[in-house]
């Protein structure tokens, strides 16, 4: 398990970008966390790093969106699905063959998912001082590389994320960069 803490949406997007740097066709990344945790924000950073310039929005109603960049990105949100049985309609096997797949609320259909996957849990992190304005922006990301596909890449993944790894007692990292995600879309600079 690799654990990170971020204190801004930009931080979450940066972590997603680093992860996007090690993915390949056929990979599955699951995002598990409550409403507003940052699953779509994560996917936006992930998509940007794959060279996708379309605006990535939550596919809650569409169920699945497809984007083309350096790799094809299948972005799913299965919040409204009624468990794993219903997920058969998604045609997951075919999707997985055609690019990288990111699934928000993957816990809803967990038993239908392949064993090879990168599970990412995004949780709200209480700040040291809950009254602090920035406390709402803190998140903990926990990565679980599962199956052969990912166990073979654990070191590569850890290296890509080295800047973000935090010791348990490390204070939260602050993203300190002027280039916002929105600006980066226009200028193609690396956002923070
Ligand atoms: N550290 C953070 N990581 C991700 N999102 C954050 C963070 N801090 C604040 N936010 C805000 O939380 C919201 C997350 O929304 P979204 O990504 O749509 O959540 P989800 O898809 O998990 O429901 C956004 O408004 C985002 O700006
Ligand atoms: Mg979402």
C-alpha cells in the first residue's frame, strides 16, 4: 500500500498525472471514495497527462465516456449501478482491451472486476485544526496495486510517486505552484 496526502485539488491531480505516466493499454484503475472526495478531479489530472484535451466530466449519467489521447481512456462512474450483476451490461472485458480504464465508485461492482488492478481509495483527511479553512481540501490517497500486472510495476509506480510519498507523521504536503490546472489546458504547461 502506498499512501499520500494532498492539501489541494491540484495536488490530487498531480498524483494522478504521475500515475498516468506508468499506465499502459489494458490497465484498470479504480477510484473508491465518497461524494466529493475527488475521484473526477483525479481523473481530470490523469486524462491531462495522457494528452487528452477534452474536458473530463463525471460520467454519472452516461456511465462510460471515452477519450482519445496518447492512450484511449475509458472513464466510468458506476454509482448508479445496482451491484456487480448489472455491470455485465458495461462490456468491461471489451473496454479493458481498448485502452486504460478508470472506474469511479468501483466498490459497487467490485466482484465483477478483474484481479489485476490498481485500487485507489480517496478519503477526507481531518486537518490538525478542523476549523482551518484549508481543512476541506485535505485528502488521503491510498494505492493498492493488485495482481501480477501491478505487482510487476510497484517499483516503477513508487519511483513515479517518490515526490509525493509521505511518512505517517509527515506534515501534509502543500502544492506550491502557480500554474493552475485550468491554465495548463491552454498553455500545455505542467499544472501543479
Ligand atoms: N485535495 C483535493 N483533492 C480533490 N478534490 C478536492 C481537493 N480539495 C478540494 N477538492 C474539491 O473537491 C471536489 C471534488 O469533486 P469531484 O472530483 O467531482 O468528486 P467525486 O468525483 O469524488 O465525487 C472538487 O470541487 C474539488 O475542487
Ligand atoms: Mg465523480
